[in-house]
């Protein structure tokens, strides 16, 4: 371009089109399965069309996730190395971090470009004195001008309101998989327990971050069921993290996958299809490409962005599992001509 004008200096212009499609909360499993099965070019075209109705397709929201209390969790989630029930999972229990130690990490994340700071604790549900400390962390991170998110296990209504009063923006509580497959992964809390926590979070006026994991042995029907369950909630989650299973040695799923002869890896194209289905069915949600990115090449991640993923975690670790180096993420976004945003 001439006269000093570059592509980066041009404002984003939404394409001329009909008014945005209505937001549906009545998606069925069969409808989602039909979406996922579309010819790949058609699926990505639909996902991109929906994405552009609501977002700048060149913008990526950056979040950072910190484990503020690691290991010793009494739940038996088959994918999680933090469970105390997986004796050889390799993660030792730790105490809850001090507020100032968390603030140090939050300042570093803000200075590195993160707009949202997420804090995770390996609990079934928080105890009273621990919740008080977490509320202080939320207040501190908010004072830095960042969005706040926590994941602390199950919450009752009173706990959700206390976090809201501290200034919490988002609460993460994933449903993990389809209602039908859920019992194959977790036995220590029910699917309804998760829905009850989400209802308490909604009642407190906190934004919901809720998604699931692909690659835990579920079939195509279960993957469609996961997206249908999320997209048929009375109000869609504001953030939808889609994780690819990270097989951590010592967890039941790692052992199960090691015994399989048909290959346990999730096909990247099939994973992109799930991202696209999430984007189409939940048009205004941030679809976050979450765990498993360390095992994806740049091309697979780029396809996920084309399919509508517009949020990533930034930093070299997601709680206890590896994540791409920040420098790798920045190089990829620069190559693609994309920019970060705190929106």
C-alpha cells in the first residue's frame, strides 16, 4: 500500500450482510452432529460467517491461568493429575498461595499482555477461610485493571455472591463431556452438581466460563452432545474453553489410552470441527483454544482460529500441564497479522 498505509492501520470493517442470526438455546444433539459432519470447507465458511457477525476475526483475547492451590483434590476426574485418588499422578499437594505471591504473577501477566487473569484451586469446594483469601486475590487482580476468573470446584449460592461482591468477572466450571459419557470420567460428583454450581454463579451475576475436553475416549455422538449441552443452556457461557486431552502419566485416561491399539490421538481436523460447531451454536461466546495446544502445530492452531476460536491461554503452563511458550504464540499471531485485545 502507498502513502504509509498498512493493513494493520486499517480499521476492521464488518461485511455487508443481513442482521445477525438469532441466538438459539435449543440446539439438539442431532443438529450439532449434522453441523460437525458438514464438508470441511462449508463448515469453516459457516463458522467464519457467524464469527464475523459478532467479532473482529483478526483479534485474539489473551488470558493467563495460575494454579493457586495444586494437588490433593478429593475428586476422581480420570484426566486430572491433581486428584489425590491417582496415587501415581505425580502432582504433590500444596498450600494455597499467599495473596502477594499471586499479585506478583498477575502483574507479570498484565505486563506480558494478558487481559484476563485466571486462578485455579484443586478443591471439591472452597472452605470458608480459603474463600476469604481468594476474594482478596480477586480484589487485588481487579485493582491492576485485569478481568478476573477463578475455578474452585463446586459453589453454593452464598459463596458465589461473596465472589461477586469481591469483583469476580468469570467463574470457570466445565461440564467436561456429554451428560451420557460423564459417568465414565467422574464418579465423585454428578453432572447435576456441575449444573447447580453454574446456576449459583448465574444467580450471583457472574459471567460463566464453561466448556469441555475432547479425546477422553468419547465417540462422535458424545462430542456433539457436549456442544449441544453447552449451546442449549438458558444463557450461553460467555467463555467456552475447548480442551484437547493432555495425557498425564499416572492418570486413568493415560493408562487407558496406552492400552488402545487404534490410536488415542485426536485428529486435528476433527478437533477443528468441534471448534467450528461451538462457534456456530454459541455466536457471541469467546471460544477458547485451551489445553492441548502444546501438541498442535501452527497450522492446526490457525485452522482453529479460522473456525472461530478467539481466545487462548498465554504462558508456559496451564495449572500443571505444558502450554506453548509465549514467544511462540506471539510469533504465530504476528505471522497471521492478528492482534491481541482485552475486550
